[in-house]
C-alpha cells in the first residue's frame, strides 16, 4: 500500500540506535536478503504468468498493427527483459532460444573453425587474427565471439554492420552513432586493457536507435537475444546481414530450414559432411 502524504506514521523505518543495530546483527541482515530474493522471485513469476496469459493478444497486435518498437516497449515493458525475450521466442517457435543457440554454436565450433580456416584469399586475411586469438584463450564467451565474427566474414558480411565496438573513453561518439542504428550490438571495451577481448565493460542491443538491453554476458548471447527480438517484434533481418541471421535461424536454431541462401546452404552441407567423416 502506498504511503499517504502528510501522515508521519505511514512509513516505518528501522531504528538506528546502537541497541537496535546490535540486536538485528547478521541474522537480521540475512533475513532481509532472503526476503528480497523471495520478493524478486515472486515478481518474476508474476510477470511470466501475465506475459504468458497475454501472449495471444500481444502477438496479434504486433503482427496486425505493426507498431514501432517504442510503442511495443511502452505497451509491454516486461518483454524487454532477457527472460521474457527467451520466453516470447519459445512461445513463437517452441525452441528455447539461448539454450539452443549456444548448444549448437558449441557443437559446431570445431567444424566451423576448420572450414573457415581452410579458406584462402580475403577470408583468410580477415580471419587470421581471430583464429590465432582462438588458440590463445579458453574463455567460452571469447571463443564464441571469435567464431561468430569469423562466421560472418566467411559468409561475406561485414562484422561492423552488426557488432559496433567502442572504447569506454569514447562514450559520446558511441551514443551518437548508435542513435542512427536500426539494429546493432554494441560492445564497450576498456582503454589500455591488453586483454580487452575477454573483458568488455558492457554489451548491449540497439534497435531503432534505442538500447533494448545492456549489461549482457557475451556477444554470442547478444546475437541470440537480437534474433529473439526479431521474432518477438516481427522484424525483418537487415539486408546486409541476411546470411548471418539466416545461419543463426536455420542452422543454429534449426527453424524453417527449407529455404536457404546458397552460401548458407553450402556451409551447412559442409558442416554435415565434416560430421559424417568424424
């Protein structure tokens, strides 16, 4: 219940005397932490139940009315949370978004690296540094990021069209550029960090110049969640990134694989051949 303005007894405060502090002690702090966690779990459960209950109406609105992203966010703010992007995508496709995306990416990783590494010309020139870095790290998030970037190059698409990278000291520049992006992932890295590939300061998703999510755990996670937004908001792939998103959708999530770009189909065939030879 909201406190009434002007009623001095409407807000209860913890006593601040020494006796009270000692009396509360560690047990009191632990109880408050447990209570807060319980409340958060209950809130998440309530949100999930409401989003599930309103799915049919929301889906009809998104498809029939084609609202702008900002309108959807105003109407359904809970949809712009990591858990609900995953849940909404699963409602639409029946596939668990991030779980499937990561499992497939990891399962195909070695074969992808072998296929990409066997290419010559500009693909080799552009992926050479990435693949060298791959051999020097065991961090799973870094390895996934390197494989995604190398995949994009192999498919003939520009990594910078999807993944925008900035140093943390260039915040104003980043904001101005991201405001112009229809769809992008941003990565903020600390200046002067020799191992910055492993330690981004922030990772997020921008759609129509507005940050949809930030503080994401990895670039691969951002890729999966951006694909989830495309499903949830009924968006089209950016033309310059069609092959990359088609690979995400049809090879990693194994959805609607009947029609496929020739280059993506060729890569999928090569991946299957490599699997059969193992």
